[in-house]
């Protein structure tokens, strides 16, 4: 069975599992960790959430699990339904349902999620990013027309980034662009707060460009079979598809070989720029060096 895995927030019912009759003993946080540990063995998870039962249902918890892959969700449901897993009593696991009459907006994954998905299917060393241009567009009008003075309360930092996501072993490149703007809030140029705000804006522009680059790709997964005997990699198909094989199933024994194809087409299922997951810069530190482009020889 062929499955398309886009770099988008999963919303389909066949990628969602409902788990109930979870024990009321542990805390919700402990249960969430246990649920994640068990179900992450079947594939990459987008989210795991655990909630207390409604008062009419009695004590206990239920969980909602979202996979990136419908195939992984189906395998997890079959393997875990009516099993004790991490508690003394069995749990119930069911696939979610979706109302076809309801149209869901598909949101693009943020850059952190895109990297997580790419690492899972292509490997940590299977892809990289190359920054082509990182340009400061702050107060561009004022610099081009010195007679125009921007009020302090309207001044902001603005950066533009152009980059490409590269899969070197498959000679695959995907361009992306992004722009970030942050208000200055009367910060003095040269101050530590100003420099921190400048670096955060740069990073946001890079992250948005990376998200844009990943949206131009779809992952096509062909699972449950061995690679063809003629070669262990499909380099190209009609100039549009590159492929690699990976043994990322932790449950199967021996592991099931998956054929992962990178489809080089524009993914029109995601909404235009701006309608995407919020970018996270929580891993930003003051010790991080200024982003610099390599000098061209």
C-alpha cells in the first residue's frame, strides 16, 4: 500500500487513535509518558494528549494520539487494543473517525516538526540546509529615501531568508523563502536587548524559509517489502522521485524494510504562507553566534 506523508499537521481520522480505560492511579503526566513510550514504537508521533474522564464516566483517563502515518496508526491499534500495556487492566484503542462533510484546513508543520519528520524518514545525516541569502530589510524605505522618518513606535526589525533543503545522496534540492518581522518597542540600537531581538528575528526568518522548502516535498512510503534485487536505491523515476530504504520499524522482527520516496512536486494541500504552526525559538541562546553566510570565492 502506498502512503503519502506530507509535511503538514495530521488531521485525518485514520491517523488518530483514541485510547480509553486508562488507570486512575498515576498522574496525567506519568500516563502521557507511558502512552508515548508504547505507541512511539509503531511510528513517529505528532502528539500525545491525556485527559481526565468526564464525571459521568467515573475515575480514569483517556488519551488522543496522532501519528504522521495512517499505516502506523492502524498497526498500533491492532497491536494494542485490549492489551494491558503499562497497566494491570487492558485498554481500548480505536481509530478516529472523520466527517467527510467537514473540511479541515491543512496547516504546514513548523520548522522543528519538519526537521523531526525528515530525520525519521531520511536519517539525521540524510539531509541538510544551505542558506543562500539572509538580508536585513529593517527600515528599508527610510534607507532608500532619507527624507522619510519612521516614528519610533512603528520601527521594527525585518529579515528575509532564502535557503534550500538538500538531500545530498539523492541530488535533491528544495528552495524556500521566509520573512520575519519583530517590533523594536523603543529598544536602543546596540543594546543587549536589541541584539537579542535581532538574532531572534534572523532565526525566525530562517525557520520560515525551511518550512517553505519542506512544503514543496511529499514523502511517499511503500512498506512491507524488500528492495528490488537490482539495486538498493531508486535514484530517479521520470525525473521526479528519489528513493531510499530504511528500517525504522521498531516493532517488527525482523524489521520491515520501507521504501521511502521523495516526491518532487509542489504540495498544494497546505495553505499559503502565514497559515502554519507557530515557530518556536525556545532553544535560542545568547551564546549563539551571529548568522553569517559563507563568503563566495
